[in-house]
C-alpha cells in the first residue's frame, strides 16, 4: 500500500503530537497500534531535533514544544512503528526541512518508505524556531527560498538512478541513494502558519501551490458557522491558482484540514466531514484533547464508528 492509500472519498489522519508533553514513547506506541487496528489511514508525528528554554528566547514565537517536551527522533520512530503496524501511513507534521541536510533527509525518508512498504508522506515546512536552526548549524534567514531547491533535490534523488544537480545551495555530481523508495517520488506536503495565525503570507501560499503535492494548514472550522472563515477559503484558492500558474493540476493536490470532535454530536461531526470534503479536503486530520492515552484510544474507537457511518454514505 502506498502512502495515499486505497481510493477513498476522504482519508483520516490521527495526531500523535500530544505525547511529546504527556505519556511519552510507550503511550505513543499504544496509540499508534490502536489507530492502525481501527483502520485509520495516517498517523501524524512531530519533528523537533532539539528543545529550547522558551523564556530565555523571547524572539521565538510562543510554542508548546520546549525543552521539557519529549521529542522522539521522527525517522527512527517511523521505522519502528512501521514494523509493529500493518497498514497505517506516517506523516511528518511537520519536518523543518531547511535546517537539515537534503541528501540525508532523502536517504532517511527513502529508508522509512522501503521499510514500511510505501507508507510515508513527508510533511515539510520552513520552520519557525531560530534557536533550533542555530543548534543545527543552519541559516534561518533564507529558509523559504532554500526549501524550494531542497524539494527539487529530494525528488531527483528519489526517482533517478544517478543525480547531477548544481544549484544555489546544492552541488551533486553523479550521486544517488540506493535503495530508492517504494514511492517514486515520496509525496511532499507542505505546512505553513501558526495556530494563532494560521493563514500564511501570500508568497508562502504561492510556494505551496508551485512545489507541494499536498497542503496541510492549521485551519479550523468555526464552531458557530460550521465552516472555515473567508480568509482561510481565500488561501486555499490562492494555492490552487498558484498550482495552475505553475502548470500543475490543482485537483491532484492533497488537502488536510483538522477536525476537533470533542464535545460534538455524531450528527455535527458528520456534517463537518461532509463540509470538508465539499471544499476539497482529501484528508481529515483528527485532533483529540491532550488526555491520557487510554481516553484517547477510547475516542479513536468512538470516532471510527462515526467515520464508518460516513464512508457508507458516499460512493
């Protein structure tokens, strides 16, 4: 099975990021196995290499991911989880690509894709934490421009027997990675924005439409209106227009939008799934409260029943 899975009207992703701050690795493993057994399509996993003491760095925007958070190394984690699950795919949500060596990311991602039988989606973003960039020895100021060249290099390394590429930041002369991934290329989705300000600048929207196989914004359905706000909808249209301008088919781009089911009736959840599909969402990203793992697994089971009701109603 490939990372995009079987043909479905909507795919369902579950979020494992809460276990960075409560529960740790063993809880995440239990959660991952349960999600796999319950038929979820993808598991979203956080990427941070280092934590930082936030109160000592006021220049960095507020974040829940700090030095007390447990950051499992994302590629090693996905490799382990692929061996103890059967079908669920893995999404990095999101990998700070410009702070990493591109060829090394290509190799690590290809290895996970091979080990999992083609179950990887590489979700990437430019990153927001200058302190982490510094710790990684990477430049923060040019990360937006650099990520586009990185994506070109990744796709070349995942699909070509031998790669020669001479760019602004990369100089590859007759090199390759072997083995190649199962998926050629591995899908690259792009995240952007912050929870408090989820609509990215227009240049970022344009980059996503020009470069990405999928878009994973942090938009949220308004509890009162039952829809995304106008600014978010305009952002989606901007991304699609940018894809068209770049000569790409916007209908082939994947779109992942979050759904927060806590406290909502089954009918309301079904309405939100149908609404998301209606605006072009291909992957519904289930966001559960940061509760102990036992409660989250119970919620996975309850939502799976609603999900299956929905899937029975659509062709």
